[in-house]
């Protein structure tokens, strides 16, 4: 049976009434989307540490830059917290997707990491247990993450990656490398994923920079170009204070033409 078409408005008054209804619907959708953006921004702020622990010989600073498009906010975060054995845990990650769902999932990931780190201090084991927890939640989202642990008693930094981009490490002797820490798949995809850790002895002076792909990748930049630019900055500013270095690194995101949010976590040490 043929569907009867609705006859178009026949008078100026009816046309105006229809236009008013459509305008009202559009405004309601705008208000709803704005509310979602504001909620995502609030969740994002809650997932960034309000206070970063300080240790002798180690200084830490972080930066977060929201997406240029407000609809894409949410997903990147970093965290710093003391662990049971007196070491310090460092996490940085990027949730697939944006908006309220990604920001809420980011909060779950952060909570899981902190909870798991009470039972174990090995970064690979922290990621393994966190992954299993996230898989058990049954979400469609996943997250890349780099988790590191600094032991002040020994000066050892241990790191493991879950599908995350590498870190950058520089020393006052002129060495500056992209650090391909061992790891595995992003968190939340498959159960029983195994992760491995890489250990480094931090001697002398140096900087260890963790970041998300929003810093180094965009329409105008390949990820390798972005990492090369970060390497240049870290090499040239290795002796700078972490706040200044973090501020310079986060600016790389402006060069890439990124639309994603971006996060940077800088550790400088003097052993």
C-alpha cells in the first residue's frame, strides 16, 4: 500500500509554525549536546591529579590540552600516585572515542590502575590485572596506557605499555631516544593478555617524557614527525624544570593540526 505523503504547509502561518517547531528541536539538541560536553569536561577534570607527589631528586609536571572541537573532549589522562612500597606510579593513557562515555570509562581505568597497584608494584602485572578487570566489565571501549614505576631507593624506572605510543628519554650527556618499552595490546580488548616490563637505571640528570598521540599526531603530522619534534625539544631542554618542559612539549599538538585532546607527563631527575 502506498504511503500517503503529508501535504506541505499551504499558508505563511503554517510555514512559520513548522519553522518554529524545527528551530525548537534544533535548540534542544544543541542544549543536550552542550550538556554532554560540560559533563565530559567535568569528568575529565576529575581524572587529573590535583596534587603530584614530590621526591628528592625527582620532579614531575603534567599538562592537558582539550580538543579544539568541544565535541571531542574526553579520553586522555595522566596520573601520579604513591605506591605501597614507597615507589611512585605514573600512568598516562588514551581511551578510544570521546564524549561522556569515554570520559566515564577513563575514570574507571584510573580507578582500576590505582586499586591494582595496591596489590602489586610491577607495571606489567598492573596492566595485566587492569586489563582483566576492564574486559570483565564488558565495555565496547578500549584504552592505550603506559604505566611506569620509579623506585627512589634504587633509582630504577620500570615501564610497560599497553598499545600506547612510546615515551622519550633524554640525559644531560646528550642522549635522547624514543623509548619502545615492552608491552602488549590495549587494555579492555582480550582477557589474559600478557605484558612485559622494561627496566632502566636513572643515573646523572635526565628527563623522561610520557605523552598521548594527540600531542604528536594530526592531519598535518605523521606520528614519527611529532615524536622527532618532541625528541628535539626534550634534548634541547633536558636541564629545564619539568613545568617549562611540559609546557613546550604540549605545544607540539598545535603544530600537528590535531582535533584530539592531548596529555603530557614529564619526569626530571637528578640522581
